C-alpha cells in the first residue's frame, strides 16, 4: 500500500502538482492542479496506485470496471487488470457522456467506477448515470485523489480515495486569481466547457 505522503511525492517528482491559475474540468478555478497523466505514464506508479485503491475496496463484488474518459482511463485499466475484470469507459460526444465503441453492460452487472482526480464529482456522476441507463449498477467509486474530501453527499454510492487533498476552488465570477489579473487562466484538463 502506498501512503498519502508517497502519493504526494509521486505527483511532486513527476512535476504533476502544478501551481498557477487553472480552469478545472468542472469549470471552477483553482491555484493548484494535479496532472495525473504525468504520474500514471509510469506503469509502476499505476500498478502501485491501483493496488492501494483495491485495498480500500474490501470484499465488494464487481463484474466490471468503468472510468470516465479521459483522466480515469489509465488507472481504471490498471485496476481492472489487477481484478481480472473487463474494463470499459464513458466519453463525451457533443458534451453528452456516453457509452461508445461497441461497449455494453450486461443487465444487472455491478460496476466499480474508477477516476484519477475528483473535485466536484461531475464526471463520476455522469459516468454512473450512463451505467444505470445501460442496465448496470454502480456499487463503489475509487479515485486516486479527492480534491474536496470535506464535501459530503456528492455520490449515492460509497467512495474511497488514496489521497485526500483539500484544494480550494472558486466559481469563475468569484475567483480571486481572475480579479488579481496577474496570471492568465489555463485549462489543462480534458473536458470542454
């Protein structure tokens, strides 16, 4: 099991814990950004992080693993590999989260939702809605990092993370970084808003 301090060191060593002015996938603004792709590009990191997440899963039975594209793809695939379960993903087409590429979900299948970083939880909730529309049942959420661990009630299934890292975010119209005007806002994430 990798400790929270070791995970933070992975992000720092990979240059994946960024400071500046960022527009998150949710549309909110933040002075910190976690670029998980730089950590997960190393298979050993992905393997260790997936092992840590699976230790939090316990005896929950799952039939498949699903991740919202694009951030959750690498860690979701590795979790599925270690569980020896099928892996699928949801992705956006014209702004709508969908199941594509010929993927299907057997009626009543129990799915584990895996994500790299959760802030508002919007992508995870959209992914779970897709699973339910296709006859599956999301039973648990695992994420490498939760940027807002103190926020309750984001999900209607249990969720666990390997690293809880409280990072303040702001609505665009209330962002002190925008008001200061010293740093341009950049959007390093994968979703278009």
